[in-house]
DNA sequence: TGTCTACATATTGAATACAAAAAATCTACG
DNA sequence: CGTAGATTTTTTGTATTCAATATGTAGACA
C-alpha cells in the first residue's frame, strides 16, 4: 500500500484573505447570497472590515473553484447551475468514484478500514431507529445534518482510501458544488434512509467480497439514483419558479 | 445527443492580469522558470512593466491550477512533481478518459467524428513516413511539435465528444501538468511512433465496433504505457541529478 | 570558534489612491 | 411621451503606499 500522503495542505492561515474566503463561501452555502446574485467587492470588504484587496483574492479563488462566475469589467455573480451542469457534475463524480472503488476493491482493503465505513453507514441506520422510536415521519434539521455528515463521510472515506489527493480534491469540489446549489433536500423519511443505508451496505459488501465489478455497479447505481433525485428536484423548482414568474407577470 | 454546450469561456481579455498569466505560464512551460524555483512578484511585475497587483492575481490562478505552490508569508515556487504526483495525475486522467470513452462508445459516435479522430491519428503516421523517407532516426523539434499536437488533439477530441466541459477542464489541466513537468520527451523514433499510432487506431476500431469494454481496455492500456514512460524518465532524471549532486558534494 | 542577539534588508499581505470602463440617471429633442 | 445622447455615479482594474513578517548578516559574548 501507498504511504500516507504528505500533508501539504496544513494552512492555519490567519490571513484576511482566508477569512474573506470562508465568509463568502459560508454566505453562499447558507443561501444568503443567492444563485445568480451579484457580488460586490466593496460591500463584502465593508462587512469584513477590510479593504477590497483580500476580498478580491478570495473571490478569485472561489471563481476558480466554480462557485462564482466572473465576466471582465462587468462583475461577479454567484454561479447558477443549469440542468446540464448537474448532469456534468454527477458524471464527473461517477467517473472518479467508480474508478477509486474499483481500485480500492482490487487492493484488498484492511479490516479496520471496512469497519470505519460500516460505522458511518450505521450512523444512517441509527437515524432510522430514531425516526421509528419518535414516530416522526421526517428528519428534523439536526438529524438531517447528521445524515449529511454520515453520507458525506462515507463517500469521503472511500475516496481517501485511494491515496490520491488530486482525485480527492476534484471529488470534494464537485460534491461541494452539488451540495450548495442543487441540494435543498428536505423531508427525508425512514424509507428513503433505509434505501440509502441499504445501498451503502451493499457497496461495503461488494468491497468485502472483493468483487470490483459488483462494487462499481452498485456505487454507480447509487450515484445515479442521487443524480436523478437532484434532477427531479431541479425540475420541480424550475416549474415552481416559472409559475411564480407567470403570476408576477400578470401583476404588471 | 446533447446540444453543444454554451461557450461561456470566451474571454478575449485584454487585462494585464491575463497577460501576466500567459507570460508566467509560458515561462514555466518553457522551463525558463525551473521546477522548485522561486517566483518573485516584484521581478515579474518589472518584466511586464506593470504593478504587483495583476501579477499577484495571475499567480493566484496558477496556484489554483497546480502549477505554482504557495506558503503564506514565505513565497511562491514552481511546483516540483514527485513520483507520486505523476502516478496520481495519471490515475486522474485514466479515470476520466476511460469513463468518457465508455460513454462515447455506447452512444454511437457519428461517422464524421470518427473521421476527425482518424485524421489526427494519421498525422502520426505521416511523421513515420517522413522519418522513413529522410532516413533520420528521430523526430526533429518541429516534427516533435507536430507529434505532440496530433497526440494531444486525439485525446482532446475524444474528451470533447463527452460534451462535458467540466471533465474536459480537469483532463486538460491534468495533461498540462504532466506535459510541463514530467515530459522532456526527446528522441521519438519510427518504432515508437508506429506503436502509438497502432494504439490510437485500435482505440478507434473499438469505438467503431461499438465495444465499450474493448475501447476502455485499450485506452487504459495506452495511458498506462505513457505513464510508465514518464515514470521511467523520472527515475532516470532523479538518478542523474542524484549523481550530479554527489559530485558537487565532493567539491565542498 | 560557536552561538545568540540586534539590526538591516527583502518580500509578502493589506490598505489606499487613482484610472478606466460600465451602468444609471438626467436632459434635450423628436 | 419616448428615445438618443450626455453626464453622473458606481464598480472594476491597476498602481502605489504602508505594515508585518521572514531572511540574512554583523557583532558581542561565552
């Protein structure tokens, strides 16, 4: 097995630039800065109590990571994913995750690593039990947060086993974009959670039985299901906002 | 088939920042700024006749693209790929290219697109003929350039058929890094060219016969062979520079 | 001679100032 | 009224200045 990769990304970074980066990203993630909304360097600088310079640099970075979009001499806006963007992002994810799981499965993953995957997977099962116990139909916000952490952790850990920081970085950025812009997922019920847990468990089983083709097939399917959900959501939102717009058109 | 994607990346960009970006990148690509060498904002600004500001922004972008490496309050250096970096980069390429060729092959590529691939592939064959005709054992610089163009074009075109600009971007950046830092390939002879052409032709054949698995296998092998060459080259260089260093150590 | 501290120098990070371009507003004219 | 053009305002792009941090060096002292 490959040695643990050098930790070159250890940047405590007390720079204002980094603070600006965190600040802007969190405001995008929270939906505070809406998709398609304009970004004002001056305003952000004021809010941060800094000059425009570090804000500009943070914006540059966010542009290169795909969260913002810039047109010269015009300005910067929060990216607005199209339907095709979602498809493209999921393809990218699928290509890389599938590659990694094939590699990982071929290379005989240590038992303790399998255990860690199962732990994360069981976190989802725990949420199912909570729902069953309380009788609530859907996850509340805090539980939803735990679900996202567990689900994300599962995939992140799987990617970590590739020992390829570059693949990891691309997948992380891809997942970030999807999460921020194509995911307002609400109302996860016990049934859906059970399905997802089942998929994760099936993937782990395929890894344990050292069947790369099966692992690939199951992970690909898992991702494609997730993709379809995002697309359905996107279509629903678009239909909704189109209707909304029609109404406001009538008001003119 | 998917519609042609919107051309959002059309930036003529007369900004100094963009000039600085081009300038620095070309100096890295030419080997003028050596791997591991320090980057001076002030010096580059002077050379460009500009201030540090646009240079800084260009540097930021190059950092995010992986050509430069930055440590806060210390400075910026041209990235120096390790052996593992090369392995990682080739894995990334393989994951994405393999995914794309599978997709493309399944989707029945139009004849004219196949023709375009063949055209590029034949460009390599033409070089073989030139070598045979002139009796030269190896490609000269100009021919080498044409080979790189043809070889790169083949893969780029293949990726273009995916109609996924995000995958294309990642592959492009990956290939750029490999080309700049892990490729000082010289002395390509007729035999090597024939092999590469054969591999390309075999890949095209697999696409034509609409056999995704075969196409995948052949492309993967093609990439892995290239990877091995880079690694061998890397090891040779390292051995050479190690010996060199031993000598200079003796001189102390 | 070796090491530690103080000072000098260089370089990055950030703030401010200025210029140029685009957007918004206003005005004159049809 | 509406529109074309001019003017004002805003915003981006660039230059310059200032501050903080790190590096290099010289000299004092053990």
